[in-house]
C-alpha cells in the first residue's frame, strides 16, 4: 500500500511539473479605442470641450477583457475674447482626488456615499468586463438629479452613480472600432489610455474679427507586456469654438476624430502643397500615417518611444521622424505630440 501511495504521489508531482512547464496558450485579442465629444457646456465667457475616451481589449468571442476610460474636460475662460495659448490641461483621471467630485456629495443613488470620479470610472471599467458590445449598448439608465445613471444595482453598489451615457457610447465605439488592431499573446497584459491637450493654436477675438479657441487633444491606447508595447492606437480631435470680443460663443465646429474622418481629413491632397516630406512622391492620409506609427512602436518601452529621433523639415517648422523605417512606411506627420501621448499611455497601463 505504501508503495502504491508513493507511486501515486510521484505521478502527481510529475503531472504538476509538466503543467508548470507547459507554456500558456497564445490567445487572439483586439484593441479598440473610441472618443465621444461634446461642447454643450460652452457658454458666454467659457469655452468647454468634454472628450470621453475609452479603450477596450476584446477576446475572440467579442467579450471585453479589459477597459480603460478617461475624460479630457478642457475649459478656457474667454470673458473678454482673450485666449490662453499656454494653458495646460489635466484629464479627470490625472486629477484624481483633486477633481473634487466626492466633496460635492451628489448622492444620485441615495446610498449616502459619493465616490471620487476616478473611483466611479474604474467601477464602470470593471463592470463592462465580460460583456459584448451588444450588452454594453443595452445597459439601462434612469434620471436622477438631472443625470442619467445606471439602473443596475450591481453598478450602483460598486460606487458608480454618476452619469454614464458617454461612458457607454465611448466603450461601444471602442468595441466597434474598425481600425482597431489585432494581437496575440500568452502573457498577462496591462492596458493604458492617455489624452494630452494643447491650446497653442487658439486666437483671440478683436473688435474686427472673431477669435477661435482650439483645445486640440491627442489620444493613445496601449497594450503592455513586461513594459513593452504589444499593440497601440493613436487618434486626435480638433474642435473649434469661435468667440467674439464679448466672450460670446459664435460657433462650435467638430465633425469627428482624425481616424474617423479618414480621407475627409484631407491630408493626402497636401502633396500639391509640397508636404512630401520623405520624397517618395506621395502623402498618405492621416489615419494611415497614424496606423503606421502605431505599428512601429510595437516592441518599444515608454522610454524608447520618447527617445525616437526627430528632425525639423527645413524652413517649415514641422517636426517629423528621423527614423528611415518609419518614414519609408509613409509616416511623415508631425510626431512630437503622438510620441508623448503614446509613451504616457504605456506609463498609465494597469
């Protein structure tokens, strides 16, 4: 009996060792990103752009295995028609406790607790894991204190009692992202998203002419394994808010992200304006150049992305890649902002 027991014990140990030595099976995934933009909060004296970005990783069955959300809530005071071209902006996730939602105590679900924005967003991220795009689209909401909050008690109990309509819309966009990228991995991965905004192209209003607030935002999403990118996406928005000298909102203009605009963005015709920076006789549309950049950074760390060499196009003030492989792939767009936001997405991965 002891011999039999010993043999069984040895067999179990062998099976356990074999199981430990057997590499994890590689699985198929897709990375997608979606952006939802609103300028509805703009009013006299204030230009505001709210851009909700979501990135998801879905598995071969179309189920979400990871989700990250952030909001670039960009505001500029324009009381007298002046603009601040040096303004800096932080996303809601970057602000953390400084965003200040918890102290306001907007108790939408009546449980006596109001969590900070980033805590509520993370609760929503976890809530959609395991769901398909159809199931996310079907998430029900109800009105509470002028906000559309979740109906599902499970999400409310998790602490997410703020308005979630833009969350839902952005996640749905990310799941349906036709320009999303497929990747394979057998390793555990993290997912990051980032949004960087600049207002440096804004112009002040005068008595003779309207000004324009241009709070332009770059976005990136990265899947990271051991500090290295295994999949990436980048995008950008260019909303324009026209103002007069009294700070009144004259016009709000926004169509879609640069990736969503595709050929309508109009970069390819720039060949006729001498923008053939790599001298190959063609200029790819922005979304195609963006895709080439995202492919090129696969395998790189955040530090390696930041260290990518650039050069200025002589006499143009245009900073492009100095790396022949990227230029040869047709990516000749200005990449300083793209580099920064992709590296930040890697650092944000969790």
